[in-house]
C-alpha cells in the first residue's frame, strides 16, 4: 500500500492509472520510474543585417551545449533597411522595423527549421522611420519608436495569424528623435530614449487596450544622447547607454530605479563608467550581471549588479574584445552572450561569477552589419 501511495504521489493523482502500471513493472522493487520523454525544442537566433545592398535576416541554430551558431538560412525577404527585430513571447512570430519605408515586417517562425515566412498582410504601415521595436510580456502588443515623427506606434498582435492592427490611440508623442525603446518585463511600462532631447519618456500600458499614457513626471532627464536600454528581470532597474553623438565616445551608463508608478529615480553612484560609446547593454536573466557593448572600442564591459540598489561594480579584468559592437543579447537559457556587429561574437557565461569565456569558432559569420538580434526557443 505504501508503494502505491509513493508512486501515485510521484506521478500525480490525475495519473493514478499510470502509477498502477508502474507498480506492476517493478516500482518499489529497486527499479527506477521511467521519466517522461524529453520535450522536443530548438533554439534559434535571428539577426537583421543592414550592410549596403544586403538588407536581410539571418537565421542560426543555437547549440544548447556549446553556444555555437550554425546557419539555417538567410534571404527570408520582406525587409528594407531593417534596424530592429523583436520576437513575441510565444516565439511564434518575429517582427522587424524597416527604417526607410516606414513599415513593420511580420514573420511566422517554423519551429522545426527556424525558417521565416511572411505573415499575410506584411509589411504593415508604421510612422516615420521606426528605429526600434519591442513586444510586451503578454504577447498581445508591440511598439515602435519612430525617429522622424517623434512618437511611438502601438499595435495589437493577432495571436493566431501574427497580423498587426494599430491601437486606437496610436501614435503616442515622445520626445525629439527617439532612438531606443524598451518594455519592462512585467509588461507595465514603455521607456523611450529621446536622443535629441536628452530625456527618457515613460508610458504606462493599459492592460486592456494596450494604449499608452505618460507616466507622471515624464519625460525624465538623462545625459546627452541616450542611446540604448536594458531592464533587469524583476523590472526594478533601468540601464541606459549614453553617447555624445550617434557614434560618440561617451563612457557613461546611467542607472535608474523604477518606481511603482513607472517613474525613474537615479541609482546612487550613477552614471557608471564603461567603454567608449556604450550602445548595447543587456542584463543577464539572473538579474546579477550587466554586459555593455562599447561601439568605439569593440569591447564588452561586464558588471555585477547590486540587486538591492541597482548599483554597478566592474568585474575584474579589462573589457573583453569583440569583432565590432552594434547589439548585445543573451540567449534564452542565460548560458551564452552574443555580441553582434561584424559577425557575432559568442561567449559562455559563468553562472556564479558572470565571467565571459569565448565560444570556440567565434565570431560566427552572421552578416556584416548586425543592428539587432534575438534568440528564441521553439517547440
């Protein structure tokens, strides 16, 4: 009787029949319960390339053990001067902002091959020069920062087809020349870097409609030319790479605490020093480490994060050299860091210390001018 109860508890009350079968097969007599078969899944990386005459999306398969990237295709088509790529949380659809023709391309992701197929109706119209795109955590909405029209466009995502429909209140006014946009992991707020205004616009997301409302106190002051964002997994801290011009040589990374209302408060000790022109910050999935890609130095600065205050402490050793820097991302497992620019430099992340070790074979030949990259795990 004890054996029956033990096996039933292991497998759950809903699967009592399976527990009884396991007993007949020897459960409790020294043999091990057969584990369920592994879930079939694959991890892919997608990168947008804007090299002259070669606007394209590159797809790669991520080796889950080594982090090595193996090409699965390019030339998926349907993009023009692409500057940013986002994948909604279900990992079924990918979206690309096309800067020059003011549109968003939408693709369905093949879970087996990683191939991309244009969604019916794609590309969808956006506002002036959409330079950055991001999805919120429920997967219902997606937003773009529009550089020339100084606003944010919002779209509802059709969960079945991937098609986009403009939100009723869209577009939403931001500051001048927005160049970066991020949605906090909790799906409550949108932040926009206004490069010409040296400010950060903050919006709250209406959970029912997806429409945006300015957060009280917005826009918040930043140093000259805020260029890129990263937020920790708990939506407590916002990190901003600062440039003195579009290709400037500032070394500042500003840090802010995010209040319950979405307002921003400077972290004590901010700004923190990184390399020259820190254009690509990313927070590790543990929330303990920040990596910043420095465009002018072709290096990565690594920091530990005080998870209480948000303050940054540089890791021991010099910044890590890479093959160009335009974008930085961590894979979905948190095991690997990828730095995109001229190809993609890959690193294994030490889970305890955050230290980076180059992946053999890196940099990987994934495009020659990578402006945005995302990794996804599909089933």
